[in-house]
C-alpha cells in the first residue's frame, strides 16, 4: 500500500506558518532544498489544500518558461507536472494544471477517498498541505510518515501544527538529521497496532 509522507516545516514553538501564512522564517537553503526534493524519488503524487494548490499553481506553472529558473526549480516543476495532484477542497469545482488527467479533487469523504488512492498502484504520496489540512489528516490517521523540519526560529504566534487534534497517537523516530542551517530534520512513523 502507498504511504502518505508529510513534509512540514516547524518553528521551535510548534508553528507551521506565521499568523498570515508567512513562511519567511524557514531556514531554506540548497541543502534543505535537496533534502526536500529527495522525496520526489519516493513519490508520484502530491496532496494540497485549496490555498496551497493555488499558490503552487501560481508559481510552479511559470517556472519552465522563466529563464531565471534554477535547474533544481526546473526539475521540481517537471516532477509536479508529471505527478498526480490531489487537492482537498470544498470550494473548488475543478483543478487546472497543464495535464488535467493527473488531477484529483476531493470535496468530501476524505478518509475513504484517500484510503482508496493509497490502495492504487504507484509510488508514495507527498503531503504538502496547510496546517489545517494536516490536522484533518492527523485526526483521520491518514499520514504514514512525518518529516518535520524543526527550524531555529521562535515565532511567538502563528498557525500551530498540532492544534485541534483530539486523538492520542505515538510516533516512532526513524531518523534525525542536522543541517548546516541549524534545521533538524526529524522523520517519524505512527505506531499502529
């Protein structure tokens, strides 16, 4: 069965975004970019919420035609174009990408639909959704691997990753890695019976 791999950047005080969705506090450099993009080799699909999808489409669809794009950006843009885009949204009616055949819109029945997708053939699925969508997926026990990148920043306020979680679950540490930027990459899997 395919796994859902969630990659989420966190501040030391547990926020996944600033109060206005700011991400400028993330210590993202070439080393962390390579680590993040290494997930491409394991996956052939990506999960976003509506706002993340709109931001990604607004940026990544412009990368191939931009002469200033780096080789890494071009590689990721091509991966995204080939990957199945799974968007969870109650408000969208359709997803527009270059190749509409590899898009899936989930409006309801999230757990049943995601579990059906996980049973389909293919590589693992990369979760890059918002903190709110991550909370929904955690509550429904849909995430199979957590890659939490703990940044050397304290935000004081923002959007906490673990808010609104009402179930207790344990995680097993699979790997920890320290980057030159001071980011600590923590890789966990849920402990399931």
